[in-house]
């Protein structure tokens, strides 16, 4: 059985100690994969990946969540819809 994150998911749990997500930062770059990434993603030779380090920032500008995604570039599209402050 998977542990429950609560009624509002992981971000609700992070808000309990005072981390209200107000901004996210994604830094997207293209590069060639490592041999391990090429094997896991089943890439043909010459296919690049998109690397996306992601940071969630709270109301004070303090990072409270950091993750890193690696996508195969030949089958990935990115769409962002963000409010403009």
C-alpha cells in the first residue's frame, strides 16, 4: 500500500510548515545522453535528450523542492502556461 500524502497531496503537506509555492523555475537544455540514459530511454544513436532541472520556490523565494527530469528530445514537447506578475 502506498503512503498517503494527505487531502491536498505533497504540496499541501509542504504548505503545512509554511512553504506556499509562488514560483517555479525550469532550466531546459538539450544535450547528448549519457550511455546509461541512452540505454534506459532506448535511444537510437544521435538522439539528444532534454534535461529539465526544476525548482519550486516559496513565498520568500526559498527553494523547497528540487527535481531533475531527462526526456528524449525526439518524442517530447513542452508547453508552459504561467501567470505574468
